C-alpha cells in the first residue's frame, strides 16, 4: 500500500490492545518506500482542551473520520508497516501545515 505524508491511515499502535486507530502520516515521503516503519501522530475522538498540541479535525469524507477528533501531536510514534491496515483519507495542505507548526513547537524546533 502506498502512503504519503498527510494521509490518514488505520493502524494498530502498541499499547492500544490491538484496537485499530486512525493516525496521521508525518514521515517524509523520501523514506516511505525504503523504511520498515512509518512515523505517525495518533488521532482520537476523545477531545480535550489543549490547543497547542491537540489539533482538532472535523470528520468528513476527505479525511475519512466519522466524528470530530484531535490529532495528538504529543503522542508521536512509529509503527511497522504491517500494522497499517488501510488508508482512509487525507488532511488538507493547510491543516498539515498547522499540524507541522504544532509539532515543531512541541519538539522545541520552532523558530526563535
């Protein structure tokens, strides 16, 4: 399965008891073909008020989410490719930029 940065996939993340969860692919496309794992940001429908590192997403046909959710920027993780079940959608370029900015801030890489 071909996946790209900005795609939303269903995958099994360690510690989630085998429950498939949506996640956003944030790994550079340069590494997608050759690297054995994929770097992701998990997505949850359990929403909390932490706008700096939980980015809201509305569920829609384009992203494949069925309900309002949040990208968990604070839970960056990598999974083996065989744990990715399917691609369900994609975020818009504007939303991907917003998430990237939040990730840079969370990791301490924001411009000073």
